[in-house]
C-alpha cells in the first residue's frame, strides 16, 4: 500500500488519497463518518486518510500502512469507573494507559477497560474505528498531555479504514476533552 498524501490542512473535510488506488474505489471509501460531519459542522479543519482493511488492526499497523509517524497517531480507549460511568482516553498508539492516572484524572477511585464486545453498544463505534468524536453519548474525555506539543495529531475517523488528522485543541473542542497525564512512564 502506498503512503497517503495529505491534502491542505486548512480545508475542512478534505480526503487524503493513498497512491495507486482506483478513483471510483477511493470515492466509495470517502463516505463521511459521524465524526467527520461533526468536525465540518464545527468548522474544524481536518485531513482524512483511508486505508484498505476489513478487520481490526492495531494503531501501529495503521500508522505503518499509511506511512505516518507513530508519535502523531493516537488510539481511543474506553473505560468504566466504580461509579459505573464511562470514560474515554486518547493516548499515543505505542503507549499504555496508566489506569491509576486515568482514574485520578476523572475523579474516580479506579477505572478498568470495557470488554471489546461492549464497545459498539456503549460508543456506537466498533473496535478499530472508535473515536472520541461523536459517540452515542458525551462521555468525560481526556487526551494525553503529550498531544499539546504536536501541531496536529491523528485519530480514528470513526470506522475501520479511516483516520483523521487535526490539531489537538480541535480534538479537545470537538469531544469536550481536557488534557491529562495518562500514560505509564
């Protein structure tokens, strides 16, 4: 698979097209996700990347398929706290969520990862296509503070085969998130 060439970051909703793909196939893959519609309605600029994939692959594999730097690609994790409330955490793909730091950041005694089988029922997204933008309900969301140092970051576009690149502050605005120290040292 060829590297995806990003389009102008100032144009909302533009799609980056991987090289060597049939135009009709590319257009079919460009159907907007709920996350993209929300970003457009908020007038938040983003770049859309697509890749061929029929099942879950981890974030590192996605970054490699698209030729993207690992430090810019983030994954979205969903947890449940003692209160039975759900919490969303966005962290770098190569890092591991520190559950104690995560719990502290949302005022819980502890949090644990939800079961994979419950992702769709809770968020409206599926494993590998989960993003903090546009979940079924607005959950308390935290983005790892490492994102503050980035001009742009890349997260799931809301379905498998889709990634979006946007400014970290724009992700926080679109998902009502705050920054926090979330990863294991």
